[in-house]
């Protein structure tokens, strides 16, 4: 079911972009997502973030992911917004930061209806990340 939901969302967001806006709200929430959900250790803060900032349909998946995270060595830290791209059904925010070893890494946070729907990392085998990342190369 998780793969199906992700595939559906990715398909919607891979459609042609639409114009305008600075997407400041999404940019701030993307940084907050990294700081709270990926870097943070406060379970209550994570639950609150999911409740307030994640699309209801994606909340079970985010909760499951929250409970599975343990190794933070590949998680982005010191996130900075590189860009945000509007899509027909939402916004994709590209963040850049560092891994625990000091190397640079990227993180995408995908929004629909102003809420987080998914956040694919730049893992070399992550096809969804690769497809969405191409939106920033145009």
C-alpha cells in the first residue's frame, strides 16, 4: 500500500509545473520537517508535526517512518532551501545540507494542499527522488 500511495503521489507531481509564488510556507515547513522529523529526538514534537503538517492520507506512513528511524548518519543536517518548484498538484522543496561525515546531501519535501505528502531522500537507489529532482534541472 505504501508503494502504491507513493507512486500515485509521484505521478501527480511529475505533471507539468505551474507558475508563480515564492512558496515561503512550504520552504519553512520543509526545514522544520528535517529538524523535527529527521534530526529531532522529541517524539511528541514529531507526533505534533505529523498531526498539523502532514496530509491526513500520509500520516500513517509518516508515523511508521518516524518509529523506524534510528541511524542518523545519512540524514541531512543544517538544511538550507535551494529552491521550490510549483507543480500542478503541489510544491516540491529542495534542501541541501550535510551528512554526519560532512559530505553534502540533498532532501526533497513534497507538499500538496500545503501539507507534507512525502520526503524522499537522495539515496542513490531512490527512483522517486531522481524523478522529482529533475524538476529543478529545467
